[in-house]
């Protein structure tokens, strides 16, 4: 029986063999690697991946699709909402870092990316098909309208690289937006900042994009008693990732308890 795409799962199945081949070649899967595919759908990428690596873990929420996938001995099927999957535990089960990939549901792509941040040190790399607008935001540099919270948070932990654009007609049914594939490779030594602190800082900075930072981030810093040097006479989109990280470290250091005397 033919599977009908379900809107509530944001299903758009990749169907262009040339695009699939380009993506798989970019991933370059090898036997013995711990590959995890999010949302395998009808198996368009799953099949060529298995041909190259022999075995694959897939995460699928759709009950009917999961049942189909279980018939294949070379697949380990995790039937679950990806936002509930413990990727650190999955890496421990494999005994190695994960290579995560997939055509992510566009309606929850950003939450998935943030969910995976918690396991970045247990991941080798990630290759995702996303709405092109999201990829543009991920890879954006300071000074442009695409640069924002997503840019800072992901570039903190990953080297980011756009790989290829994918038109709507490559899917069945075609989405109403252009798509793109991005590679996220975890940094070997990311700045040692608390994620929750950095998230709060960046959210404050970009809460009033059109105003100078003294109106938003300035008040946030003042509330935390931070008086260190930082140019607040700029807009959030003008501040490089490295400066946000340095500021987060300064705030974090000031909030840390002083060592007790001996």
C-alpha cells in the first residue's frame, strides 16, 4: 500500500535521485560508523546509506513507516519523537561518536537542532536537509539580517558549512519553500560557557533587533551586576560570535563563588 504523506508530521519525501546521490557522497558513510538517520520516511536516503555502511539506526515517529522499516534486518528502528531521544545514550550504546543525518521536519527543525546541542561532544558530524531560510540563518555572519540567535548558538559548538540548495520539485509532495543541506561538525574545543547562560544572553541581545544593545542586553547585564567592558552602542547583529562567547565567560566568571581561603 502506498504511504500518503502526513501533514501533521511535516512529511515531504525526497525523490530526486541526483540530489540523493550528492547528499550521500557528501556524507561519505563507511562500514562500522554509527550512522543515525532522523525521519527516514520511505527510505530514499536510507537505501544508499545502507549500501555503503551496511547497518543504520533510524528514528521514525510515524507508526506505519516504522513498521515497514522493521522488516529490514540491517536497520535498528527507534520509533519515537526525535525530541525525546537521548543521543548521548545512543552514542554509548554504539561505543563511538554518532554521525547524525536526515531530512528534518521543517516545522520542528530548530527544536531538533537545539536538542542535539546537548550531545554535541558525542557526535562526529551532522548532515541535515532544512528549509533554506534556516540554513541561511545557521551560517550567517555578523552584519546581515539572517544573523541571529540560531547563528550564535550553533556556531558556538559547530563548524558550519552549507553544502547544496535543493528545489521544491525534488520532493514528493513539493514543499512551498526552497531547501538546503548543511554540515555541522562539532568544534574540538568550544568556548567553555554554560549553555543556559549563553542562551539567556543571546536571547536578550536579539530581543530588540532594531535597537542598540544598551536597551536590551545592557539591562540584562546590569541586572546581573556586570560592569565589564563591552560596547553596547551596537545592534545585536553587529556583534561577532566570539564576542558573545567572551562576554558570557566574563558574566559566568563573575557569578562563580570565590574560592575559600586555606
